[in-house]
C-alpha cells in the first residue's frame, strides 16, 4: 500500500506531524504557474500532470509540462525544478529527493 503522507517529525509523546501528498501536488502546480514559459497540463480522468510519490519518508515529484514555443527548453525545465524545490522547502521545510520535469509538447 502506498504511503499518502510525509512525516515531518518522528513520533514524540504520541504526536505525529505529517503532510498529505496532495499538498505537495498543489505546491508544485503553483510553482509551475509562476514560470513564464512553462504550462502545467490539466488533470484528466486518465492521467495527472503532477505525480508525487513517498517512499521511506523520501519525496519524489514528477511533472508533465508544455513549453511555450521559442523558449529554451533546458532552461525552462531547470527553472521549474528549482522553483518546485525552493517552494516545497520554504512552505513545508521538507527537502525533495528527486524532481523530474517531462516536456510533452509545445504551446504556440
């Protein structure tokens, strides 16, 4: 069974602080929308534009984006990775283990 949350602290005095992975999806979507040349795909019933996995309390994020025509793809992907990493760290205090940015097309 997949883990649906990331524990921010170990159990202390029978208390556990955890964040649901949907929070990380929202942070990643906001981060992508902040980048001028990146466009987040819309979620459909068959696929998601942002996939968050938690394994041994390590966070892995995969995103699927479109890049505006004429923009530098490598630079845009690097900006998306950095923005997601910074926002997750700033908003939750948790470091992302791996961020994959997959370009699936171009927007004209």
